[in-house]
C-alpha cells in the first residue's frame, strides 16, 4: 500500500557518477523513498520522471570531467530526454545538484533560470584557482533571505568540498543579479560565519562572491559544490572525536542523531509533503 | 579532411593550468616565466559538415561563459609556443569521451578510422626565455617522449594561419595477422627464438617445453587440429604463465642459505609455502573470520554476517619509473580490478598509496629518466585521477624518500572491497567455470598495450607505431564497468569473474579455464582498438580496463542488456569446455592447442644461493656521538626531514570522503592537518561497524637486517590499527615485497647472494611475527627486480638497487565506530602516558640518518609481550577511557609527542625521567630511539585509576600533562628543561619543507 506522503526521489547513476549510493542513503534517512536510476534508463524510457517528486544530480566524474565538468552529461540529457526535465520542474517538483550535479545543472541552464529561461548557460563552474582537485572541509553561511527550499531554517553549515572545478564564475552583471534576487543560497565563510572574501582555503576555489551554491528564482532548483551527503553520520565530521570527548567532559549528551547534512535533504522531503 | 578546434579561457579569466606550469618551471628549473596561457586542441579526423562542426563547437567544446574557440588558430600572445600531443596508440581519454559526445549530439556514428584526438598548446611568455629553456620546459615538464610528441615554435617560426598544423596520431600497422610456427629442434634454437622474440623463457624451462611438444601423444593430438611445432601464441602463453610475475618462481624457489659467520647451512624450500601459505592456513583454522585466502585475486575476511571485505595490494614500479602519471594511474585503476574480480565480484570501498622515490631535491650526478621531483608529481597526479575518478576514497598513504630509489621508484597501490556474503543464497566468495559457460570479455578494447611490459621501451619509435608499453589507465571506462558488473552480480548472472591484468587474456582465460577443464576461444571475436594485431598479441596484450566473465548461456541476453544500459562493451569470445585443452582458434583455424594442466607440473624449481653476513661482520657499528646541547633546533630539524614533515599537499588532492563512509580521515586534529595512525571507514552505511586500515614501510632498517625491517614493519602496521580502535584479535595482513634482484652474477649482481639471504630472513620474520600476532596474510605480491642502471656525470652507468622493502598493510573490523580514537590531544589537564619500553635502538633511525649514520642497534620486536599490551590498550579504549592514542614510529618519542601536541594545538609538559627504559641513560636516546611496541596515550585525569588498572603489569607510565598554553616543554633526565618551544613553532618547522606545494 502506498502511503500518501511517500516522497519518491530519483538519484541519477551511471557514466562515472559516484555519489549515488550515499546520496540515496542520505535521502532515505530524511524520509524519502529513493530509486537510483541510470541516465540511460531515463533516456530509453524504462524509468520516467513522472514517478518522482525530487530529482538529484549527484556528485562524481561524469564522462571523466572531460571537456568541462558536467558538460557532456548536460549534452546527453539535453539531447535525449527532450522536455521531460522542464516538465518535471513546471509541476512544482524539486531538483538538487551536488558537485558534478551542480556543474551539470549550470550547463543544462536549469540554473540560474533567470526570467523563466531554463536553457540558457549564463554562469560557469570552472577550474579551482589553486590549480588542482581539493578535498577539505569548509564553513558555509546560508543566506537567510533566499527562498531556497533546501537551506530553509539553516544558518551555518560545514561540509567537505571535493572538486577540481568549483570556481563559480560569471560576468559582474549576472553575479549582481544573483545577489539581488537572493539566489545565492550558500557562501563560503569563515568559522564565525562571516564571508570568506576569497581567502584560501576558506573559499577553496576562488569562487566569485564566495558562492558555494545557488538556486533558481523559485527556490526549487538548487545546486551546490560542497557535499551534504558526506555528512550523513556524525562520524563523518572531521572533529567528531574532539566533539565527543568535549561533550563527555562536560557531561553533555553527545548528539549522535541526524546530522546537519541530512537537514538539507529533509527540507526537500518536508516541502514535498507539505505541497 | 581533419578539423582542428582550439579552445582557450577568455583572456580576463585566470588560467590555473597555465599558472601551474609557470610555478613548476620556477620550482623545477629556476626559470622565471611571465605568463603561461593554455589552449586545448581538439583535432577531429572525421567527415563533418559545417553545421555539425558549429553544433559541437558551441554545445560541447566551448563554455559560453568562460571560453572562446575557433577552428583557426587562436591569437594569444607568446614568446614561445609549446605543443604537446599523444603518440599514436596512447590512450587519449578525452578524445574518447569527445567521440561519445559528438555521436550523441549529432545522432551519428563516426565511420571506421575516424577519430578525435586531444592535445594542448602552451603560449609561454617570458622575455628572457631561451630556446634551451623552452626545450627543457617541453621535455622535462610538459611532455614525456615515451608517450607524447612535442612541437616548439619561436615567435618568428609561428605561422598564425597554419598554427600547429594537423597532427593525427593514428595507428597504422598495415599488417596481416599471422601465426608463426617455432622450430624446437634443439634447446639452443628455442633459446635463440626466445631471445629474438623477447619471450624471456627461463633457460631451465626450455627442455621441459621441448619435451612436451616433442611428446608422441601430444604430437598426434596436435596433428588432428593441423598443428605440429609450437606456435608463437602457445610459447607466449607459456612464457607469460611461467613468468616470475605470474608464477612467483622466486618465492617458490629453493634457497641454499649459508651463514658465513658460523658456517651453518640451511635449505629454505619454497618461501611462499613455508612462510606465507602454511601459517595463513593454520590461522584460517583458528580464526573463523578468515573467509577466503591464497587463491583468488584478493583475500576475504568477514565484516559481518552479511558482508565480507576483500583486500589486495599491488605495485606498479617499472611503468611508473618510465612514465610516472601513466604508470601510476594504470596501477591504481588496475589494482581496483582485483577486488572486482574476487569471488563473484566486490564493490570497491577504499584505496591507499605508498610511494618510495629519490630525494625530491636531488642534485647529485646521477641522471634518472625522470627527476624524483617530477616523478613524484606525476605519480601523485596519476593515483589522484585514477582514484578520484573511480569514486573510491583514498584514505591512507605514505611517501618515503631515499636515494636507493633513484634506480627505480616504488608505487604501491592497495584496494579494499566489500561483497555480500551470499548471492542467490550461494556463497559469494566462491566461483567456478563449467563446461558450456560462455567466455565474455568486458570493458576496454585490445591494442598493443603492455605487450612484454617494459622490455619494449628499448625499441625505437617510428612516427606511427603505437607506444604500447606504457599505458594510461581509464578510470571512466572502468567505473562504468564496475557499476555494470555489480548489477549483473546481484542478479546472479556471474559464475566466474577475473581481471585482465598481467598476461591479459592469456592469464585470465588460462586460469579460469582450469576450473572447467578447458576452453575454446575464437580470437577473431576480440574487439580491437585498431587492425593489424597478430594473434599472439591479442592473446597477451595487457590493454587495461577489461574483465573476463563466465556467464551461463541462458543468462547471456540479460547480461548483454545490462551491459548496454551501462554503455559497456561485452563480447562473447568463446566457451569453457572440459576437453582438458586450451584451444584457441582464429577464424576457424586452430592456433593454440595445449593441455590446460601443462603449467602445473614438470617445470624445474628456481634455485638461489643465499649468504648471510651479520651487521657486525659487515662492519656496522654504533656511532660515537656526544650528547646534543640544542634540542630545540634538533627537534625542529627532525620535524623538517622529508620522511617526517607534513605532506598535506598530497592528501588534499585525494578524495578521501566519497561514498560517505569516512570515520577517521588521513588528516586529523584541531586544524585537520596531522596524519592519523590509520584510516577508518564505514563501508556499509547503515551499520555501526567499521574497517580500520593502515600500512607501514621501514626500508632503512634493511641496511642493518631485513629480518628486523620486516618484524618492525608488521609491528608498526599493527600498532596503527590498534591506535584508532581496531581489534588486535582481528587483523588481516597484506605483504608487498619489493626486492632488488637476488640472482647472483659475479659481474652483474655481485651481492645477489646477500640480497637473497635478506629475503630468506625477511620471510622468516614474516612467518614468526604473523604467527605471534595471529595475522593471516589475506593477500600479497612480490616485485623482485627493483634495480636501475642510470647514467652518471661522464656517461658511465651505475646500478642502483633499492633497499629491501616490504610494505605491510593491516586491516581490522571495528565493532562500534563510535569508540574510534584519533591521535590529537584533546583537553588541557589530560595525562600523557607512554606505553611500552624504550631501548637503545637508534640503528636505522631518522636521528642517525639526519647525522649521516646507519648504526647497528636496529629495533627488535617482542611480539608476544607487545600483543598483550595492545590487548590491554584496546580494552581501555573499549571502556572509553582513552582521549587520544598514537603510536611512536620513525623519529621516535620526541617527534611523536610533537605530533600529538600539534594535532590538538595544545601544549605538553613532559618528564623524560618517567619514561620506562632498559639500558638507556641519555636524553637523545629516549627522545629519538625507534623502539617498537610503544604508544603515546592521553586520558582524562578522572580515568587514571581504571586506566592504570587495565594496564597494570604492562610497561605504562604517566610522563606528563597536556597544557592549555600551547608550549611544548620537555624536562630531561637531570630535571633540566631540554625543550621549551611554542607548538606553533614546531608545526611551522614540520610544515615548511613542502608547505609551498
């Protein structure tokens, strides 16, 4: 029997994507019912977006990141899935892109989605200024004025970045517009929550305006470079042994419940349930 | 007519790749460049219309926000232009994905022979840059002539319309595949053929081979399939299978061991059997968690009732030494196929690396093919791209610098996987082929890659012969195959699976056919990268990213359907039989027909003379050293030593958190910058259980005695596991031997007998220590020829042999990851303990090496005593009485106290007078002795009583406290302050050497 509030979520797999298992796991912890769907299954029709409420473009190295991260994945989907993704969005569903998925969303044009145009590539995510792949934890600050569904009620976050091409780039007008629209949902920050202001390694890639993630004007399409699914358990946090020891000394209960990473996914699930 | 698209970042964008080149030119050669801009070149050798070209230019190859592109040369300012492209036949990964994208967006298939090639043009600005500088940057930084070709243009030599021209690195062999029959009328004639064809047959094997093919019954059977003398493909098959790489002839050899001091003679018959197999099988009986060992591509242990973990380790030394990036990426991607080919297939969950290279700043007279700095950079990047693009976290790694690796570097790669315990209610670790099963090759195609390994490197290049001996791994193709095969496994479609590594199909089909008792292969069905390969080449090619799978006839359609879904090529190339024969046909005609069990009997055992001279008889001694006065400088100098200092720049390039399973990361502590003792992952996301993993490398101890090198390496790898909360009663081991040639030759290898004795001693230590610690050897490999001949100042060559090296890996299951521990000090006021006894054991230490001595007193392992201590510590950790734990490794107590303090960014007040010692009365000995079996532990003061109670009866002493003020203070024996220095100053010294990288 299908319960009325089951939130069906699709996580893309295949062609070098590699965060599909933990992303599916994180969404399950958040209460969703998740299916991992191969890109080709969407294309050949053996899976249909009609069955889902949330679509996730996850992390990985689709097509080896050759010719620009996310570029060939965007080409393949644009060429072969027709209008189905746009229809999916029009229905009020949610789309999340993480890392390689974020790169794909901007190459598809689903982000930033100015003026209801979900096909135009007007921002880019390009090579890190440091010149190479980097795995490190970063502090993030959520824009409280943004209507991004995924970051609602959250303020300061910590997740790992793991990318070679994460520098958010566009012309100054576009950046201005993103800021003005409050589409800049998360920014790289110092540990006190103030913007990183380009300082390495707090801003790990040289992103303009410390942009770590943006949403479309509706707040329902969201892409970010850091990996919330990599904080699916408290032992994922780089300081967890320190936090645990401190809590023990202060006789505090050590919070081993759902992590802040899961909150991102739970926001999405809750939104679908409420609509 | 080919088309050449040039793509560059818009001028206002920062060119990180170009800047990287500028930096390296400065750091490598001291050449100052003003700017480097890069142009990516995509050469499309295909018949496309203008509209089609415009579409792919706009939609695939040009980012409208950041890039400009043109089918004519882009106009970018330069003083010199350096163009770098691949040689024919070298794997061009972006070229292949470009074809996929082009075919997709245009809805076409490129015609046979059409292709896309990628290359790069560097526009270099530097007013004082000479032609010589440009040559150097091209040849020693941007390109390796083994796999790449270069063109250099000065300002006046550049035609802005013609650009670089149209360079198509297409393989043209123009050769009709031919099977050759080899005459075997005498041993000498077969030996000559072996030499001429690079077969590398062992002279001792030749009579056995001849006897087989001259046998009356064999000849009669062969006659029925139109064969008489052996064919080239048959001899290639035998040569591959009998090679030391595949057959481990050295470890299975007979060693006549002579102690030259005592005159005592001993025979060590088959080190593999006596020192590896026997103890492991005995332990398998005792330890019910040992699931599968000694026969498959990797060993397996029980993770929980529903899952087994699998582990194996490999080296990829010779190829990495020639082409660092290509060798290393091929190595890591290759080792990842081992767990995939274990049981009915395992999912990859973790990888690790170990690099042994010459000093990064080497400036001596020897000229290795690649300078250690460039070699290390290439190796780091190869493993990075291979691991990251495979989606497998690289959670642990070590780097060791020593001049003995100038001759040949070592690149260790280790892989851990996980499999369900059962598939379709059948045990997942078991597999077999049966008559009628189909032989399927999945993944990449076959080219001239890796044929005869590196021996081919001495061949001269012509313009369009493939550079086959050095490969570039393709993690993208393999990741698709990995996902596909696991899905096929879960549907119960796989009966047998193994990888195509060394020996290619020859080895994978040959070995899998032994289960059914034969096979019949139709070689013309094997998909090729290009035409013109001889049959024997198809059979032994080591082209990467391929697996051989046995599938039942009734499952074929579903298997191929899944293969198509995952965009993976799978081809039926024959079937398994019970004919007793390896039967290979090419277009219907038999080209090989040999008994499947030919290789199992009749071949002579290899024999070695081993002669041991004790360190004392070799003239080693303890140096006569007065006690130091300035301990602060000394400690900082040790922290800055290449083998101790921070290598954060490497770890940060490796994705160590993909799969969401990270529990203990490679770098830990307040600033996430100090190395953890071991890695811990949670490979089954819903489980509280974890896998702990660690490795150790201590080759400098071999300069004294490889016996103690071995036992100390094992002990270190065990302590690393215990330090993070691993279970000392569940530790699996992996031995990776890298040894110089042990075959004695009066001129070519005059000390071969000593190196052979070191191997015998090492294996004995392996057996003793593993039995004492109860470590079954889940997997292991050997690489026996770590020697290089490199030119010196006058063109004379020097043989440089590596120190006898063993990388030992340990793995353990953790019941509750919440109890894991990191090494950083946690809270001010905590008590600092040392566990274990410090002896006068500075031989082979970092301290002695720093002062340019070797010494004599190499650390000894008392495994039985140590193990009880480890159990006690583990018990205390299980009771959550421990705040931090850290083993004392290279560099000794002083260095590792500093690590604990640097991890916590907290101070320490230590009294050396409290350290348990035996026969030690000097501060420098206590601080820098590398005695095994020791830990530094910090605990909350309120845990003192229960902690000491658990540790009672063991060497355990409180030696100080963690302090809030971040000063590192050590009082010596005589209660005088030896060291009083801010922790930050120590950290700066530790980070300085490679901090700018």
